[in-house]
């Protein structure tokens, strides 16, 4: 129904037709009830340039829409009649890049809300907004806005007084996530400051969850006040044949962020089909990389393994990292440094190790395999579809096109041949970001729907490597829509510093961020970091290991005997503690497969109304009953610890129980200690 308020303003109300029970617009009687007077005054106060429409839905008692639209914008509010006693659940501000005409309601029996913007001269729709209800227990709605391809759409969510979680992982990883400032950043792996985990899912402390499907050309802006989603056809995204661009997102709006998160992730994010190899959860992985970098050969690898055995440490596997190949991409051992790879692998297995190899998707230009890949068109190409070269940290070469089935068969066949010839158990897969595609961010077309590009490169890469073998020993550092794979996802290379800028402090925040977007099989980076600028100090190495203890797995490269006997004993203490809780970690991993519950949780999971817990970034939970508070500051032997709701046993002082929702100030934690607490009620 409509009522003209002024020459350019209308009130519209949607209700049931008593005769046919269908949804439609009806003309109101000429006499307006006094009850609407306040609403009319309110509409006048909201007056903006252009036509404005206020729409409310009365048929569905669970949710009501209210809409204010102009010629270049719309503001959609979602209210509930029973969640929070009519509380505003969400508000979306939509902005177009230009004036698109007069807004007009379009009738649709399948949609909860349909609005179109009509061009003045022709009356043709220039933009369309559709909102459709998906669920009512926790209100979830599909929102689709479509405009011509030369326009852009922005949808913003107010974050004033609200915490934000989720989104892309960055090297300087803050928690909550709104501190990770972005300004129209392309939402693509490896581009615009993003690292390898780029998932378009966010959760707010007020109970809203936002998910954007992978076919949206998405750019992100976020800060303390707003999260804005922009859809536009600009590099690195490519135009398709529709001559349109859409912004599609799903918005779930509940009163409890935990319940909303569980509902949204089960609805929109894949669940793992299995867990990775159990031994990787229980015992440390040992890598040659940080300690030896590229200076490896048969003697060094053998000696490294023997040291691990001699010092009495367990293992899940030993990983031979960079510089084992004749050239990058050859998939053949370099005879000068590894003269008898089969004997090397056999000797390592006799010492109790499984053996994995570092590998990557590149083939360098002077490698014979590069010519084969060029001849068969196995490599990704530049936008002009003429060049294949890209720069990466180990040189100049091509990158395999993982959307090409023949290329995948050839590439995986060479890895399987390595495994069969030498007894290699699995591989550590590096790179895979779309940023390494030739010409990025101006990328060429892949063998996949245009709207999925370029992130589909990362998705297909991970799908490929997760299925090279059945051992489930593999690890990757990139993912996009790969939550369903039973594979460890490694944090990107960390610096050997204490800083939140890619150092130790970022270990906890990155763990929480990855779990929030569906990746719980987290492999923290090597204990102590990578040592690019400087090697980790003894104190940093120990505190890093302690922070790592209640995470899903531990990876060493720098070793405790590089320091002193005390460090060796401390390292044994915490690898043993990790093993002691490995059954718990495995149970939580299986629960992740069963119902999507993260393995490592933020403190607010136990009480989402706790304003203090919502901001804690230096503590985390293992499941719901173990709280971990590592020391993350250099030289510190004390720290403040916040305990959320519940009663907590102090595991450094087991006779002491603490009540929750309180701070333990200046809590003493010596160098050989880790503060952790077990919830007893």
C-alpha cells in the first residue's frame, strides 16, 4: 500500500490480501489513522534528496524490514518481534557510484523485499535489490544487489561500539579484526596486504554474521567504525558476459554471537571431511628450513635427524625444505647434494621418521620442465594470454595453472613418482596465492567461471595437493573455500621478534582469526620464527614454544640444544605437556569435523556478553575448558590474566580455584612456566 507524503516521498506497507493471501502492495484509504502521524513526522525528518520509501513487513512476525531509499542509496534495517523484544538486529547502508533513478517496489511472492531503481527516460531498471529470508530460528537473509557492470555497489555495516571477528589474515594480525584497517582492498590471496587465508566471513559481538559467496568481485574497507563490502569490476577481477555486477551476501542476525556463528558456519562454510594424520597432532614436526635455510645435503639432513634422536625428542615427521631439486620445478633430487635419495630416506625411516619434501607450484625458466609446461600450455598466463613468467622468492618462472586438468595430472604425477621412487611420505606445499599469477593484479583468464577468478586458483591448488596422497600428512599456507580438506594450514612465515607485526604476539591472534573463518587444523609457524633478520633468542624460543603448546601441532627447525641444557629440558617439558593433552586436541578435531566447533576459541565464547573478554587478544581456549595465557613480552616474569565466566583451577598452583569474570593482576610466570587454567564449573 502507498501513501504520498510529498511530491517525492511515499510510505509503502506490505501486507496479506484477505482474498488470496498473497503478498502485494495495496492503496491505503484516504483517511490516515492517527497512529501513523508520528511515523509520517519521522519520515519527514529523515528527508534526503530524491525519492524515499519506508517499508515495513507485517506478515512475518519474526522479522520486519524497514527501508529508506534515495536515487543513489538505500538503508535497510531488520527488526525482530521476539529476538530482543523488537531490537534492531542489523542495518545495512547501500551506496551506488552514481544516481540510478527513482526507487520503486517490485512485487515478488518469493522475496521478502524487492526494490528497483528506474531510469528516468526509459523506465528500465538500472539497479535491483532483492532480500530473501533463509531461516527464522536465527534470522538469516540473502541480499543481492545488481547494477550495470560499469557501476559499483557498496554495502556498509556500522561497527560503533561493536567488535568484529573474522576476515582475511594479515601479517600484522589484530584481534578484534576491525583494527586490521583496509581501504577498498581487493579480497584476493596475497594481494593488498592479505596473506594466504582470505575468507569472506565476519562475525560481530552483537550477534551478526556476514558471508559473501566466492562469485562476488569483492573489495573490503574496514576500521573501528565500519565494515564495507564493495563489488566492482576492477583488477584483479575480470568482466563476464552479463554486463552486470552484483553484490551478494548472507546476513544472519541473532542475539548470541556464538549461536549465530555456529548456525552461519554450518550453513555457509564447508566442514572438514576428516582430520589430518593423528601423529601430527601428538608429536613435533621437524623442518630443515629455518635452521639451515638452503644449505642442505645428505650429511646435514642425516645429522639433523640424529641430533633429534640423540636428545630424546619424538617426531611426527622430518621435512626436507628448500634446495633439494636440480632446479626449481624439476621434481628431481640434485645429485651433487643428494647423491642417493632413496638410501637417505630409508636411513631416516630407520631412525623413526616419516619423510616429507617441500614443494611449490613454480617451474623456473631454465628448468627443462619449463619447456614441457610451455609446450603443453600448463602454465597460467598474463591478461594478453601470451606470457607466463612471474617473479617469486626463488627466481623467475611460470606457475602451474591448477584450473587445467591436464596440467594437474602432469604435475601431480611427478610428485607421485617421487613418492614411489624414494619412499617420500608426503609434501609441504608452499605458495599458492593468486598474487603469484603472471601480471597480478592484472591476471589472465583461468579455466573456471570468470566470477570465481582469481581466488579459484588458490582453491584448486589446495584441492589438488590435499589429494596427492592418502596419508593426510600434507600442509599448505594458502586456502580459499578449502575448509573441507583434511589438511594442516600453516601460518605464513613469522619473524623472530616479539612484535604483533608478524612476531610472537601475532601467533595467538592469527590462531584465533584462522579458527574464526573455519580453519582449526592450524600449524603455527616454526618455534622461534624463521630467523630472517636475526635468530631467536633463548627467551623468545622458550616463550614461543609455550604459546604453541596448546595449539594443534608443534613445528621445530631451530632446536633447543642450540642454546643450552636448560632450554632442552624446558622444551621436553612442553612437548610432553602437548602430548599429554593430545587426546583432548584430537577429540576437539573430531568435533570440528562433526559440527564445525573451532578447536581453539576466544575467551568470549564462554560468555559473549562479557565486554572485557570480547577484546582479549593474548589468551585463548583449547575447547571450552582449558584457558592458556602465555607470556608474550620480552623479559616479563609477570602478566595480567583475565578469567571469563566459570570456576578455574590454576594448573601452576593446582590447589587454588579462581572465580571467573576477574583479573589476576601481576601473575608470576617464570621462564620455565606457562600459565594455564582448567574450568571445573
